[in-house]
C-alpha cells in the first residue's frame, strides 16, 4: 500500500461521513486549505533551524536538504527559509530502482502538470492522464504527486529538486548509523545521501543542514531485508 492509497481511503471516508468527521491529512497535498494548514504547522521546523543556526554559528546555513514525497517535512523546512536567497534549498525525491515508469516516485523530476487529490501540481501519469504506478524503498515517499507549493518552487527555481536511488538511500541509512549512531528513516536517508554527495564539493567551513524527518526504528527490518537482497 502506498501514500496515495492511504490518502484515497481517508478522503473516501470523509466524503461519506462529513457530518461526523473532519479530514486531517499529514502532508501538504489535497485541496486548499489543507496544504497551507499542514505547511504552517510544519514550519516550526524551519523557524527552529533559523533560530538555532543564528544562535550557534551566527548565520544561516549555506545549504538545506530535505526529502520530498508529498512534501510536508520539506515544506515546513523550506517555507521560512525561502525568503533568504543566500540559502540553497534542495529537495530530494525517490529515484527508486531506475528512471523508468513505475520504478520511481519523482513527479517533480519526471512528472507533468495534473490534478491529484484536489490540487494542481506535478503528477506521474500516463498519456491519458491516469495516475502512474510508483516505487520507493521508503513507504513515505511512494506518492505519484507532490504538494502544490513544491511545484511553485520548482517552476520559480527557488528550490532545486533531485533524486536519490533506493541503493543510495540504503547506503546513507547505514552510513549515518555507523558514523553517528543515528538511525534515520528511509525517507530521511534520501536527504542524507544527497547531503553526502553535495558535501564532497563544498568548502570545509560551509554549513549544510539535513532535515531528519523521521526515525528509522520502523524501517530496520525492511532495510535489513533490502540490504540482504542486494548481496
């Protein structure tokens, strides 16, 4: 089951019981005002990052990296920083197994404009506008669309979006655990992998922030299975 399936079920139930229930989605997708509501609550992430960087290093970071599925953690991180042009913002989508249809979950990289769950954004779809299949080793990134604000940031160039493959994310999952004793979620591991790639070409005094959007305790068994399968 994917994030799309969960959203479908939530909206279907809501439509059938609007008098007694309210729709509270955890990502920045769906019709207005839900993407804005979720982004505003999640923006505490970006505001705290700004405050902590100013308190500890006396300035804002040079680069901020976050993974993007529906895009809530990244929207919460990026929104307070978007007005600070000196900060590079990098969103990382699920590159999956390959760039072939159905092998990834990267609508901002490979998708086309379309409507999904009530909002206009970039969507992975076929020639007839039907939602395409997606794949990611991370359950939280396997969504064929993305929050509409990310689509805007992509079009204006304020945020650069890229992809990280399953194998690269699994390598980063192990790397952070081995070097720092932190087990990141597989979603966050995509951001860690991109950060490692970026850091190789950055000066020693540069400051790069990675948003670890979740803990990897839930992912240990799946990660072990996938890592063993690669051998």
